[in-house]
C-alpha cells in the first residue's frame, strides 16, 4: 500500500494540497486494482465450482437414466427383459410367468414338463384297465412288483414259424460263459407236440457238451423237436427246430440255474436264423419214461 508520508512534504499550502490530491488518486487506483483482482479470482473460483456441479449433475443424470432403464415398468407400459437375479420379499402375483424347460437340477419346472414326466409313470390304481400293445421284447423289469388284485397272464414266450428244416429258432441267450453246468426249465409247444422239461448241458473247455432235453409230453409225437446250444461272441445261445417244414414253435423259458444252484441270468429272444455257430450241437427231445 502507498505510504501517505511520502506525499506530505510540501512547504506551502498549495504544495501540500497538490500532494494530498496525488495521494488520493494513487490510493484510489490501488484500491480499484485490488478490487478488480479479487473479483477476477472470485469469478474464476465460481467457474470451477460451476464446472464441478455440472459434472456431478451429469453423473447423477446418467445413474438415474440407468436406474430408469432397469426399472420394472408399470401396467400399460411396454414389456421388458430383466437380466440378473431378482429377489422378491413378498408374494409374486398377477400376470403370467413363463418358465422354460428345465435343464439343471436347480431349475424350475413348468407344468408341461411335470405332466410329461407324470405320463411316464403307470399307477395301477389310477388306471384300472390297461391294454398292453407292445410286441417287441421288453425288459429286464427289475424290482418287486405288488398287485392289488388277481394277476392273469398268458405265457407266450417266443412264437415263430419255421418254413423249412434249414431254419432255427434262437430263443434264449446267456450273456456270459462260465465253465459249469446249466439247467434251464422250459415249456416248448410245437405244431403237433407240447412238452415241459429241462434243458441241461455243461460248458467244458469253452464248448457245449452233455446236452440233453428231457421232459413230459402232453400230446403229440415225440420225434419232432430238436434243441441245440452253442457259444457265439462270448455268449451261450439256445436254439430249437423241427424235423419237417412249416413247424411253429412257442418257447417259454422258466428260469436258469448253474451247478451251485444259484439263478443265472438268461434273456429270451425270438430270432429265426438259417445258420448256426460252428460249434453248434443239438439233441432230439427225449420224453421221460
């Protein structure tokens, strides 16, 4: 700031008045300069503050726009897709919720998926009369089956017509070959012959030996039926055929046991073949005396 004493050195009144006027002018200029500088600084600070406020407002507007875009629309507004997890504290009511077909254990199941799954279950109490129309071999059917009323069943087994003596009915397969003896009770009905008996044979050295089929004859001739066995592709195969053309066979396998008396798995089949494995061996049915 200008020092006043440097202006008041005149000896006359006029000189001193001139000095006072000069001091006032200089001091006024100084005051004006200081005021202008302060105003400029304030204006600059105000500009910085305004810029900061504008940036904050823009960020807030962007956040609000994002929130609005993700907001669940009210009734009457256009539908929208919502990505991500949705947590609902209360009950979800109104409208239709579309649930896709589940692919994971934790997915929700829609009604059609549940209905289709239930359609695969057969409840005897809900379906009092069921017509079985399947013609192919079925099974194995595992587990214990309990019936609430009398079970009526007809043993059909395999059923094939052999047009000539060069055809064979392959009627059973044992899946694994074990060096032991096998006993297989069967009922075989052939055109002109009905029998119930036991097919028995040994597996020795990987081949079939000591084959026999002995049983009771219900009616018909005893010389029409032949039973055979062989090992093919690691499995034991059972065959039968007749001694004349146009022989029809029904074979019912009643079970299979090995030398220890334990049950052995045997699968019924129904194949007409014209060739048998190379080690095939057969015997004629022998009625019990």
